[in-house]
């Protein structure tokens, strides 16, 4: 972005202040300035000329355009020149550089012969004059200029351009911002008076007919204003308008196009001028269907139903907030104009412009949610510029408005000491009031220490809405450099550690990184249709008043139904997978409700073989979880089934000490048929995680290795498979002997040579003593005790 100090000088006199100082103060007080440059124009000796005649020549110029021989009048002095500009025509007014004048690049004009014709000077384009890079045609001057008048009278030889300002484009339209900068801030920073931005009083047109206007989409277009008037739309703009637009990189076209661009740079309010011959009534509405629309650049654009357009009754004439249409643009013959000034919803404009890759100047400004009051101010400002241009106009309608301009001051209170706390420095109350008033705010200091502030309507609600925004406004002008940096005083105290959350993270890492589980997140409610298939009807479920569907009205009381629903969805893609969820469950409780955290998982494996190994693998993951938590290990024992997926003989309760903390099992029966009707095995577990005890940093325990050598003995035991592995393990837990140091499960065998229904489970018992080497009779004594125990428990050896 850029600002022209020539432009700003209309409102704030910065004479005597160096450009470097201006750039530095803007950076410190408003927004970052990356640099400035002196724009030097080659206007010395260039004259205003009236083209008297144009004769086409057979030759063509460098750009491929047909050359013409033109005769120009420079106030009684006549010259001939060979010109290649496509827009040269008899009767136009344009800059002429006679022999001896230097144009851009120190190119000195000399009398010469071009295409066999005598050429005594050059009719100039903006690029040749150093105004900008545009060279496609001549700079067209207003006809009010007198031939022979020095061009420098309307275009100064220099301007200072401050460039690349990092601003949000939340401009102050009234009073007085200009060229991408808030002028009240600029005037306040340098302590210079601020001149008002001249505007037309639109009430003088109140007696005329209102223009036919309807807005069908008030959300997409909160405010829309327009006025119709007769004017020579294609007349050239005044030189002051053209030079300033070119200085900011904006090409000039004609009076109406240039003035809408000029006001957009001043107020950040995009406008559009329609040829009123092609528009009879305005309607703002969505496209409503898929279709196409040809924009001003001649491109056919694909429209979606939600795209907002401006309609001439039933025919679209503009893509709202982005670009006008090809069928209603201002032409050379346009004598009546309908001027539009609107406020559009920023998100809607951005969505359309990004999808169409049409990032127009208009769209980029509307995206930032301009204040609605700009709608009226922009029209009042543009009509004043028409008057100042000397081009006559006659309004044929009143200023017509649909929507809310929000033109009242918004109220905000800063409580006693609030500004000082946010600023970190004591600013005198009278200085605060003075700064805010200089920026266009209403401000007063109350006896109790409050600041009562009125936010002007031209400041966007997204820009100014909360007390910190006011503090920023004050500090910009007060000066950040006046605030002494210091570290905040903060008492030192131990960092709060959420123990339960850390335990949850440890559980997640263990299951995901060590046991191939994938974490999932399901909805917090259950589907009644799926619960019916499982045969589960929770009586203590909380019911939603506004469920997403009629079937999802109950909050989950357990994680299992939703996890089991994922099995058939994923088994078509994978032969095996493991899923877990750590989430909240909800239950109705006496006098209210409860919300707790649960950990659950499912493991799927295609086929029917290896079910016991599959079960033990998941059981091993939970045993690792118990060890990681660092408290009492998890234990597994048969229990009575209470839930549909808990089938007797196919599940065990999980305990930690004397407390039940969950369940682990294999799907069987009707639930198995509902989840995997085509076959396959599913191991499940669920643990009420809030009931599991653990520590983030478990205590480290150390046992010294035995000094004396020990021994070990293996026992292969026959056991009824129907009773299950856990039942056998419980039996063995009852065996106690002073020489046993630990017990280790080795493997299971279910192959040939075993009695029907039996399996062989092999354990290794490590035996030893801390104070001596075992003697043979001690080893034999242990074996005898072990065999006697097995016999008492009716457990056979293989």
C-alpha cells in the first residue's frame, strides 16, 4: 500500500517535516513503513495542447498501432507530430512536449522526420511524463484547460510516496482519512490542524423520486445506497485526480471511473457506476441457481446459487462487491449514471472472489468489513468531486437507501485504572481525552476515574469494539517510545500439574506406540438403532433436548457401542486393526448428572484361529498399562455378565487391588453376530479411567540380583479350555513357597496328543535363596510341594 504526501496535503499541512521523519513517526505510532521514494515527473516545458486534426499514415509504430500525423495548438503556436497512440483524435486535449523538452529517462525531444513526416514534438502518455508505467495511450486532459498552459500548473514535478504500510484497511472515512492512512492519527501525531473532507449534503435531493431498490439478502448486504444523475460520464478527470491515482499505481480512464477509484482510495469504500440506460431498477439477491455471468473484464464466470449479485430486476448486472458486468459499464456515450455504494458481508465476498480467482481492489476492501456509514459518505464525497471537476451534473433521483447505516456513536466505558493497567504507564486523563477527541472519538473523564467514550461510526466494529482497542488508539499517538520497558512482576510458585491429564496422555502413548492401537474420537451420543441391534437399553442415559437426529437423543453411558460400530466399517478395508478411545461418558444421577472419563478399545482379527493368543495380546497391553501407572497391578478374574457384550465364559473383570476397574472380553453370541455377522474375532476392553489409580512419575524400585545362584523348573499343566486361562492362573496364585522368587508363563499348546477339550499351559518357576546356594534336597522339596499343590487342586501334569 502507498500514500501520497501530495494527496494528504489537502487535509494535513506537513510542510517543513522531512519525509524520513514522517516515515519514522508513522512506523512508531501507526503501522510499519518500509520506505519512501521521491516521484519525479517530467513535466517541465510540457504544454497543454488541443489536437486540431489527425491524419492516418500507412506506417505503424513500435507497438503495432497505425501512425497518425496530428496538428496541435499550444496557445497560438501550432506543431505537427507523428503519433502512434490509439486514442489520439481531433478535438481532444493532451500534453505536448515540443523540441528541447526532456521526458522520462532524460530523453530530449528534437525535431525530426518520422514515417516521411516532419515531427516537431511528442504527444505524451503517462509513462513518458513519469506519472506511472501506463503507456497504452495519451494522457487525456480536461477540455477546460487552455492550450499553451504549462502542464506543471496541474501536475507538480515531484511527490513523495510512502510505501508498503502494514495496515488493516480499517479506514476512517469521515472526517478525513485519505490514501490508505487515517488522517486524524496523522494530524494528531504531528500536532497539525485537520481540514474537513468536503462532501455534498444529500438532503438537497430529498424531494426527488426514490430509485427503485430492493434488497432480498439483508445478511449479505446490510446496506445499499444509490443515486441517479445526468453527467457526461466519459469526460476526462481533472489533472489533480489523474496525477494522484497514477502516483498510487492506478490507471485512469474517465471521470466516473476515476472518481469511484479516487473515493475508494480516500475512504476505502468501493463504488460502481452503471450506465443508467441499461438499468431500470436495482435488486440485490443471490444467484439462486448455477449459471454464468460475464464480468467487466469480458470473462464468463461460473456462478453458484449462494453468490450475491446486483440485478436489473431479473437480469444480473454486477457481481456484488467484486466486479461490474460487461452489459452495463459506462461508455463513451453515457449521459446518465446510476451510482452504487453498498456494504457487503466480508466473508461472502471473499468466498466468491477466491473461488473465481478474481481478487479485485473492491473485493479486498469489502473483505475487511467496512463500516456501513461509508455507503452514504462515499456518495456525498463523489458528488462533491464532480462539482469540483467543473463537469455539470443533475440528480434525477434522491439518495435511496436500503438497510442500516449504523451512523450513531457506539458507547464504551473504561473502568478506573483500566487504561493504565493495559498501557503499563500513567497517562494524564486530560491527555487521554485530548488524543481521543483528535481521533474523532467522543471522550470524557468522570470523577470516579471512568472514561466514557463514543466510537465514531466510521470506525469499523472489528477495528474498535473493546477497551484494549481504545488503549491502542491512545498509545499510537501518545508514543510507544515513551513507555519504559520492564518485566512484569509475577510471584514465583510451582507449576500446576494436572495429574489425571498426564495419566491420560501416558495411556494414549502406551497403546498407540507400543501396542499398535489407533486413537479415535466418536460422537458423545449413541444411535438408538445400533443399540437395539446390540440389545442394549441404558436406563440411566441423559437425553438431549435438541438432538441432531431423532435416533441420537441419548448421551453415551459407555464407549463400547460406538467403538463396536466402527468394526464393520473398517473390516472391509483391513484384515486386522486395533482402535481405542479415551473420552467422556455421561449418566443421569440423583439430583443431577455425572460426567466421567472412560478408556475403551476393540481389536479385530479376521478368521477364527488364534483367538486365545489374540485375547492374551490385548490382556498384555492392559497389564503393561497397569505397570506403567506405577500402583497396584491390574488383575483379571471371572465375573457375572451385566452388559450385552459381556458373555459368561468369554470375559473377565479387571481389578486393581480390591476394586473393580473395568472389563476385558471376547465378543460372542448375539452381539458378535450383530458386529461381525460374516465372521471374525473381536476382543474388547473398557476401563472407567477415573477409578484407576496411578502416578505420573512412578516410584522407582530396585531389587539387587541374587548373590547365590538359583534354579528353575518348568511345569506343563493340563487344563479344561472351557474354564479359561484366567481361572488356571487364579489357582496358581494360591501356591506359596519360600523359595519361589517369580513365576513366568512360557507358552500354551492345543495340538495333537491332548485329551479332548484340554490345553497345555507351561510355567517356569524361578527358585532361590538370598543367603545361600540351594541344596539338592531344597530343590526336591520345592518340586514335591508343587506336585502336592497341583494334586490338591485337581490339576494334571502333561
